[in-house]
C-alpha cells in the first residue's frame, strides 16, 4: 500500500510543515507508516527505501503524541485511500492476556511421602 502524489495531496493539509534539513518527506513517512500497519513488521525490518527506521519511529512517536496520526488515518478512511480501519481492526496480544495450558507450567510436584520399605524405620524413636 503506497499513496500516490494525487492521493497524498488530499491529506497534505493535515500534516505539519517540514522545516530545516529534513531527509524524509512527509509522503515517504506516511507510506512507511502504511507499510508497517499493513505488514505488521518490526521497526528494524522496515525496508531501507523508506529511510532509517529510527528516524521514522521517532517521528511517529511525535505525531502520535500530538494527535496528528489519528487525524491522518481518519482522513485516509474517509477518502477511502487506505483499506484498513486502525481503530476497529487492530489487535495486540502479549503474554499478560494469553492463557497458557496447565501443562505449560511443568509437571506437578510430588508432595506425598513414600512409605519406607522397612516398617521399623518408619516408626519414630522415643527418646529416653
């Protein structure tokens, strides 16, 4: 999934103005975000054609904190430019919400004592 220049022009007004020495354009950044959202890849696995993954990740964090990404994805949905609904169809799982089978915890510990083979050894001694 990649936005063409014509599609990008429809959402360009929602994005911050780039200032200074910026190596990654807003269009390339949005395409990188769509790639990650569509493929579910790790940031480090982002193809080199989008630029350094850490730069894209940090911009994503800033835009998320400022509420820009919510507006961008809403506009993408309204214009029918992206075929995914980030609000309703995203799902995250981690180990805190996935139940493991009881056998995954290992074998049960034996707590019962075995009786001794010699009955005399099983008796307690009386001290005199």
